[in-house]
């Protein structure tokens, strides 16, 4: 189980508990989320280009996020099966 999953489970058990996140962990989360958004914007741009458009629409972003989410989910489940 990952550290994030463990923290979320602990938070669920005690709703009143404050979550403390270190600056290094916060920076890592920020970098990860920023990378995800940049990659999804690139994917959405490719989707718009494939549709012969120059403008990225909301539906392009939704498709890019869904596609990336499926890829992440399948990779995570494949890693869990190896353990």
C-alpha cells in the first residue's frame, strides 16, 4: 500500500485528525500534478489536431484525462498483480 493510500485510510478512520504534509511531500505532489496536467494538455492538443481543429475544446481535455486515467489504472492493477 502506498504512503498516500495509508494516509487517506488513517484520515477516514479519524475524521477530526489533522493531516500534516511536509514541504518535500507537498512539492512532490505539486510536481506530479503539474506533470500530469502538462501531459494531458499535450494529449488534448493532439486530439484536437486529429479532429482537424486548432482549438482545444473541453471534450478534448475530458478524453485526454479519461485515456490517461485508464492507463494509470491498468498500470496500477498490473503492478498489484505482480506483488
